[in-house]
């Protein structure tokens, strides 16, 4: 565990330094993060259309993904309306197609017994946090709470998929590629905030008008999701290096 932790910290630090040196505009990290997420969904679409099975996929994670994307898309139309809106729309449509395939076309291969993490474990805490901590902007309070809700929900939306993987003890390749893509996407989002805090010497955490707790909570959400996916990404890379098609996880 000590060796794994040391290697993980070293890899993260090296990656952050490389990103800072190679990319000047850190806002590009968000675009890359959303594009990688969309690519992960395309991997699922390929799996569903070619293999005709949804075994190993969490319906609940896809439902949570569709929920926070729908909320974020609405907020994006109201607040921004830029390239993020286009990427979110494309990802939402792809996720909706995946949901349709799992619920109707390939329902017989869905293993509900393994996908057993209740949705309210993620939705209710995210909603409560959104009511308590949200950005202070010129937009309506409802819009600000909705934006905060999708940020918090996104940070934990992958938990049902990881729970299913842990229950199954084995991950088939396409599902592993999808979850790894989520891990890379979240790392880029987290890197944006960490480098922004570094460049501003911490001042960006307490921007006037954004609320004293909002920016730190966004950074914490990004770190939480990155941490949640870090262990999976470690075993994914290890399996790829060893040339294994199927990924196995150690017992809890």
C-alpha cells in the first residue's frame, strides 16, 4: 500500500507539472474532460451494439449521469451557452441511448442483483449540499442550486458502477475502458482547480461574489471523485501493462 500510494502521488505530481508546462490556458482542461467523458460513452455504445449485452454496466450510474447532465445542460443554457453546452448535449443524448438499451433492448443481460447501491444515497446528500452551499451570482437562486447539485452529484455518480464492479470481482474490457475514461476526465477537472489555486496563491478559492464556501466545495468534489476512481485506474493500468483482457480486483 505504501509503494502504491507513493507511485500514485508521484504520478499525479508529475502529471500536474507536465500539464502546467504544456498547456497555458487551463480552461482547456474542462473541454478535454468533457470530451473524454463523451468518448467513454461512445465506448459503451460500441460494446452494446457489437456484443449485444450490457453485463457489467450499472444502470444506476447511467441514470445519475443522465440526471446531472440534464441539470447541467439547463444551467449551461441559462448561464453560459458555449462549447460546454454542445459537449454536454452530445454526452446526454449518448447516455440516454445507453439507458434505453439497458432498460429495454438488452434488459435480459442486466444483472440488477450486483447493481445494488440505492440512488438516494447519492441524490439526497447532493441536494442538501446544493441548498446549503451554492455560488453567489446574478442568476436566480434556483439556477445556482441546480448548478451546485449537478457538481456534487457528478462527484459521486460513478459509485454504483464501482460497487457493481466490486461485487462482480471481474471487469470486462469495454466497461474498464469506460471507467478509466471517467477517471482521466475527472483528473483533468481536478487539475484545472489545483493549478488555478496554485497560480492565484489560493485567492481563487475565495473570489468575491462566488461565496466563501462554493469554490472550496467544487475543488473538494473534484478531489473526491478523482480519489474514488484512483484505485480502479491503478488496477486498470496494471492490467494493461500485464496484457490482461479481463481486469480482476482484489477482495475488499
